C-alpha cells in the first residue's frame, strides 16, 4: 500500500496531504487527551502502536505469487477508536519513508489517508457492525483487523487509478488493474492478520481486563463476582 | 485451561498455514515480488517518471532488510514489554488476592 516516493503527480500529492492532515492533527490531540485523562492507557497505546509497527514491517508471500505486508491498524482502532491510529499509523509511515525509502514524503499524505485513516475507520466500522449483530469481542476483532487491512489496499488502488487512469479503460480500467495488483494478494494476509489480532486480544482479555472494561470492549464485572 | 491452549495452538498454526501454503503450492517458481514495486512498475509503464527521490535510500538491499528487521524488532520489543508487564501485573494481583484471608 506504499505509493513510492515521487509516484503521485504534485496536485494529487498535495490534495491527499490536505485531506489526511486534519485527521492526523485530530489524532494527535486524541492521543494527548487519552494519555492525560487516562495515564494507565499508555501501556496499551504502546501495544497498539507496536502491533502496527511490527506487522507493517513484515512482507509475507501470498497465493498470487507476489508478497505484501499486513497493516495492523485495526487493533488500535478497536481499542481506542480510529483517530488515535491516524497519528500512530502516520508515525509508522514517516519512519518507513525517512529510513527505509519505503513510501515517501511526497506520497505520505496519500499513504496516511489509506493506512492511517481509511483502514482504521473501515476496521472500526466492521467491528461495531459485528458487535451490533451480536458477535463477541474476538469475532469482532477478527473482522476489524482483516477489513482494516483490505480497505487500506483498496484505497491505495483507487488513489493510483485516480492519478493514472488507463489509456484504454479510463478510471475503471485502472481500478481493475491496480486492484489486480493489490487486492487478491492481500486476502490471505488479511485473514492471517485477523487471526493474529484474535491472538493478541485473547491475551489482553485476561491480562488487561480492567482496561478493556473501561474502554467498553468488555462488560464491566464487579470485582467480587470475578472467578 | 487445556482447551484454551489448544485454541491458541490452532490459531498460530492457521496463521502459519496462510503464509506457508502459498510457498508450498507455488512450487518455488513464483518470484513473490512486492505488490508496492509491481504497482510502481505499472505506473512507470504508462510513461510516468517519478519527480522526487527518497531522501535517504538504503545503500544496498542488505542495509534495507536490516532496517526492516530493526523496525520489526522495535515493534516486537515494545509489544513484548507491554504484554509482559500486563501479565506480571495480573500475576501480582492474583498473589495479593490469594494472600488475603
């Protein structure tokens, strides 16, 4: 999902930067507010950031014969709501753009919009929908992480198609072309990411139960009723 | 508790299978090129030339993979630290509860 440095025409690069900036600023304020009002959240915030840091560093092979990396942004979106991930995700992208020549400064806005805004919101939406339909926490986490991952790559495909419409097929043709590169490859990786999220939250439900109760992920149980 | 362990093992196996099966089925002839690079190649095919270079391109693929490993190590380290602390905190709470009459 990393559009390489210089690979978006300047108007697109500027447009996506302007589009992503308010989300990132709002996200930074959300992080500061969370830490100030709930200092005990700092540990879990670190876990959410670390989770996306690891997952976005590891490129995995897929059925299509190409390889790609998961995003890991859904976990933090479920825990702290999506604005927090707008900041944490952008920090990850900035690290990769500056040190790894992966993604870039001119494409940071577009990449942040896909990775740190659309992905977390799509994952959070899927989580809320799953919970409203009666799913438990873990199935909700699974769909959230898988969908945050997929939605990010679909967004990247749309961004590239918008900038580089196909000579013959126009925008639609380009969408099909870029989805062909990204989407199918991502399906098994998104499923794997969903399962990794379930593993993470299984640990959190026992070790970080008070936090999950406060964040509204688990119903609060009075201390004396706990087994 | 054993059922919980079994579920954990199955989840880990499923993640490994999702990643390892393509490798096994691909028979080794696929190149597993990164999708980001494929997309960049598709863009360049249309005659587009990038107008900005990376500020700090890693000087070789070894350096690049090292930096990716560093990113994963930092993330894994922090994640392990947090989960370890949370687990330790729970163990302490349990011990304190058990200590009470």
